[in-house]
């Protein structure tokens, strides 16, 4: 079976280094917020050419704590997209804030800056923050999004769970806003061997507040300056991430090569292929094609031993937990009904791409 994501293959590719890193942690005897976490925070900040990184327990916590750190409180509104995973809305609602769902661009399936500007003008309440989601490894058009947010006094927190290493206009995703949230779930481009997350900020003040929030508001141990929580990245995962970070650019290059091969092989009317926005340098967390017969194609490929993902089948504003019957987002709903993610992780070889492409081109279309 060719898998949509294969974290085991990601481990095996660097097994000796990862085992050595784990042994180092086990022998060191420090397992929570120790030297490995501190080293990873420095190294991931350096990967962004500066700034500050704070390791936390997972990507959902990273987004919640980043929003809290830039000033979002209960009762605020937070603008984001609805064609994303539930975690984005969950992080907002954990604060007691409320998501405002914004329409996407029909080609890239990312937040529309024009739709954001319109939503900010018409929102019934103050939109304290904007959360653009760099979906599928494609960076959103951040200059226009930041301008729209700033015009209304809103902070920008980038959801970078799928965009480790992506760039827009030559600038790293995550560095455009006031903060950025990263997930290191095992299937991500930079994945741990369990849960993990981080908040990035160019500014020390935001990072310092996240450090307080992630551990009970402690600056001095056992003394809470502010109400906080427990959201700590452990030493084992930090050590694994330090290994994986060294290989991130190389593995992203493999993803780009596989995506280019798909684009070449699948050119034609069979599918709607991914569009890359002008100035965007994606890292292809997913190769997201679109088909009016998505479910039929998924079943047909599954029968040939090719697993494909649907990220995501139901937009947030149509899910029971976050339902907004009054919200109409036709481009979002169309994308969720059509999107299908083909295997593009580093374990996918050129022959695999050719096999998937051949099966799709062989698939009967009406």
C-alpha cells in the first residue's frame, strides 16, 4: 500500500541519528524543558533567520497560546478559514473567542485577502486577530493579508502546521505576522515521534508571554505571575526534532521534485491540479488535486493499493461543533467537496508518482 503519509518511513530514514539522540536524553536524566528543548528552540529560531521559538505540547496549544500572547481574550472575534482541520477553531474557542470564517481564493484554496477585508468591515464585534492557514504547504498571500489586518487593528497569527520551510516573496512563512503556530505531529514536514508544537515570534515580548503561559505563569518556579497552563515540549521529542530539522530542507526538496513530476504527468483535463500563487514557494505537505468525482476516484485508487487523503471533507462552518447556518462560503464548500490529496511525502519515489499518475489517467471519466 502506498500511503498518503508515512511517519515510520520518516523515522527509518534517520533511525541511527534518532536513536542516538534518544539515548542521549535517556542518559542525561532531564526529560521536561531541559537542554534539548532549549537547543531546539534556538535552532528552529535560527532556521527562521532569527526571532524566538517556544516549544509547547502540540500544535493546537501552540495556536491557542500564540493567540493569548497577542492579546486575544474571551469574547473576541478571530478571523480564519473554514477549509482547515478542527484544531484551528478549537484553539480559538478554548480561549472563549469566536471564529469568523472567511472565504478562500478559488485557485489556491487559501484565505482571500479581499474576503478578509470585507469580513473585517462587516463583523459584528471586534476582530482581535486573523489566523491565515498555510494549507497543504502552500503559503498564503501574506502581504495583502497583513495589510488588511493592520488596517483594522487586528493581530496576525499564522497557522504553520503544514508549512515548515515554505516561503512567500522569499520570506519564510511564520515571519510575517505577530506570531506563528507550528505542529510537529508525526505526519508533518517536520514531525516528531509523538505530539509536539512551537510558537515562533520575531518579538521577544510575545515569546516571553508564551513561556509564562505554557507553564502555569511561572517565571520563578511555583510562583504564578499570570494564569497559565501545562503545555510543555518534552526532551525526547525535542531531541528527535533536532535531528529531523537538519534534514527538513532536503526532504522538502524531495517533495518539490515529486510535486513537479505530478504536475507534468497529470497535465490535462482529468483533474484540477494545485495552483501555486505568485511569489509562493510551497513545501507540498499535501499534493491537493480536485475532482467532481473525488470519492469515486479515491475508491478506485484505494483498490489499486494507493491511499489518498481528504483534507478536509467538511468545512468548519458546516460541522456540528462550529455550525454557522447563516454563513455562506461557496468556494470553501466547493473545495471541501472536491479535494483529494495524493501521496507526496519523502518516501514516495519517482516510480510511485508515475504509478499514481498512470492510474488516474487510466481512470474512466464521463
